C-alpha cells in the first residue's frame, strides 16, 4: 500500500489565489497511485472551494473520511474506494491554542479488502508558533495523539500510522524539537528511521512558490529543513520505502513537499 502526505498550503486569505496548485497536488497523487492521501491546511475557504476543489478533483477514485466535517476539517484523509472498508472514523480538533481549529487529527480504521488486514491511518497538524508556550502546546498535541493511538491500537490490535505537519524540527529556522521529541518519548517510531529504503531529504522551506501573471505557480525552491513526518505506533507495520518528492511540480505546489510511504501490514 502507498500513503501520500502533504501540507498543501491553504491557510491564507480567501481572496488570495490558489491558481494551479490544486491541480499539481492532484497530478502527484495520481502519479504516485496512492491508496491513502493525508493533507494539512486543506482550508475549506481556499483548497476546498469551487468546482476544482481538491475533494472534487479526487472524487472519481477517492472518498473522504468524516465527509460530514468537510466544511471545518483542515486535516482530511482520503482513501481509495476500491481498496478499503472503513471500520471506524473520526475527526478531533486539538484543545488549547488552535487557529480556526485547523490543528486537528482525522483518522480511519481501515480493513484492506484484498488481505483483510486492519490498521489506522491518520492525518494531523500540530500548533505552529515559536516559543515556550507553543512548545508546550505541541507537547500537548502529542499527548492527545498518543491517547488516540493507544486506544485504537489496543481496540483493534492493529498498528496506528499518522502523518502530517508537526511544526517541530532541529533546524535553526524551525520551531524547535519539542513536539518531535515528545512523539518519540511517547512510543511513536519515525518511519524515516525504520523504513527498509529511506531518504535524508528535507520536507519544508520558508519561502513559497511564486504566482505568475497567468495564475500559475513557478520557481518553487528546494526544501531546507524538516517538520513533516510519518510515525507508527504499535506492532504490525512493515515500512518498505520512505521518500520525499522534490520534483519541480512538488516545489511549485506548496512550501511543503509530499511524503511518500510504501508499507505492508503483517
């Protein structure tokens, strides 16, 4: 199976142009032939708006988890219609600091139709600002996520897989490692470190792709630090390949590059 994760840069004013970026994301999902898509900053006022909304572009092959929350959910999960049965699903905004409730976790307990194997896939976004109070908030986000992961892993005796923008890293320009380190302390494994094939590429940068006069985004630059991760909790997941897409298409689509995971459930 294959998971695609990306912060798709949607948290800006509704009058700002999205341009061709939704199409670029859709093209990359198709090129990867992803089974699961996890997004962050999937803003109902921008990336979800209009006939070319991201959910409409994906709708022929994918269904959205917790579709009834689409008008408020910034961290959606999309799954292939022909690949999974949904056993349980949920959407949880994080308590505490939370701008327009965009910091949340969306999850689905899935049964792969072909094998019958069960696991949870989740998309999340942690608090973003700098400083001690924000570090404490990211730690609380991690604690809330652990509660969910532990409950579902024990309930279904199945691994919990979560991807997203954790706004936590070691580069000087990042918000600091508190959230990431708390995830490890709580028993999550960073997929980058356990995948059979992996990469050291970065995931994010401070600048944004440039919008040209014809509303097409160009000149996205290479990522320079990492704040996006895929974590596993519980036993039973085999990570085959972890990668980060750094094609020009990816660089033009957002300030965050897509994360890719090929995996199996034992």
